[in-house]
C-alpha cells in the first residue's frame, strides 16, 4: 500500500544493488536514491508521476533508465553524475527537462527529446562528454533552452534546430566546450542567443 518514497529514503545506501518499486507508488522524493553507488538496475512503475530533485544522482553504476509515460515532472539533478548511464528513454508526457538533470552523465551517447518538452533547463546535459546525437522528435513546442545546456559535450558533432519553430530563447554558453561540433542550424524565429 506504499504510495510514495520519501525524501532521502535510501540515500547513500552504498551496498544497494537492485530495488523494485511497488506499482502503487506515485512519487519518488528528493534524493530518494542519491549516492547509491552500487545500484545497477531500477524499474520505475507506470504509477509514478513525479521524480524528485537528485532522486538518482550519484548512482554511478546505473546503466539504463526508462521514464514511464505517467511521469510529467523530472526534478533538477535527478540523474546528475550517473556516469555509467548509457541509455535513457524520456516519455512523451514529460513537459520540462529541469536544471542539471543529466549533468555529467559521461557515458550517455544519444538522447531523444520528445515533442511534449517545452523547456530544457540550465546545464541539463552539461559535460555529457560521450553524447554524439541529440534528436528532437518534432519538438515544435520547445520554447526555452537554458544556459550551458550542452556545455562540454565534446563528442557532439551535429545538432539541428530547424524544426523547433517555437524556440525564442537560447541561453549563454549553450555549446561551450563542444569541440567536435561541425554544424548547427538555428531556428528561424530565435530572437535572442546568449553570449558565448
């Protein structure tokens, strides 16, 4: 009958390798599993609607995560410094990717932004040094891309924004340190690009 996992509930349980979240749970609190450095596998049930800040940050052995279609909110830094994370599936119900969500996920190679996303926060993919491909899935609703969002993505070569007709603001230092970037397309209706 558990319906929520509270803030810091399993924080820094350093020997925890696997956990099954019951199908009744609707929310995962702030820092719920933060610092579980041996956690390799976790399944988020379709009952969950929100993932709190730092919920899985510093889970350095976590390799894959699927965010179910029930989730509408992903807290800031939710997967920050998950250095072994290679695959992430973001459902089409998510409307905002918060600040630092995938910060320093250095093994992540590809990400697809669903069409439901309206905002990409500051430092969202900061120092994802293995990230090669960013695909915007007809994301016509994205209007804001925060500062440093792709800072330090040194493997990123090509990014195309031409289908993002709703984008009005692109933050400063957006592609700072993207040393492999060879091509970029800026959307037609962008009115402001922050300083580099």
